[in-house]
C-alpha cells in the first residue's frame, strides 16, 4: 500500500522492450524519464532490450476510462534527454 503524498503526482505504468516499470510522476514524459533512468542504471546493454517506442499509462486514468491516459515516446529521445549513450 502506498499513500499519496502529492496530488500533482500520479502512478504510471511504463513498458519498453522486455521490461516494465511503475513510477510516480507529474506527466507521462516524466514517468518515461524516471523508468528509463532506473532501467539503464540497473541493467547492462546485454541484459535489457529497448524498443523504438516506450508506452506510459496513467494508472488512475486507465481505471476511470479517461482519454489520453496512455502516451508513447521514442525511446531514443528519452535516452538522449537523460544524456545516456546506449
């Protein structure tokens, strides 16, 4: 169980390649940045598969059938924004 600390942040499920993540963020993009950073820190190139696109879903939005509860981002752009060389 997790207690919400900030009403501005939401739970996001992020999927990319052969891994997925759950994170707290203010936006879909921030969720992708958080998830990718953790994945690149935790796994080596040989241990992780990264697809061209990563998908972020706002968990609350999905449960309430809200439009725009899922967004996709190019993985390469997320990696570049994090200044990682993959």
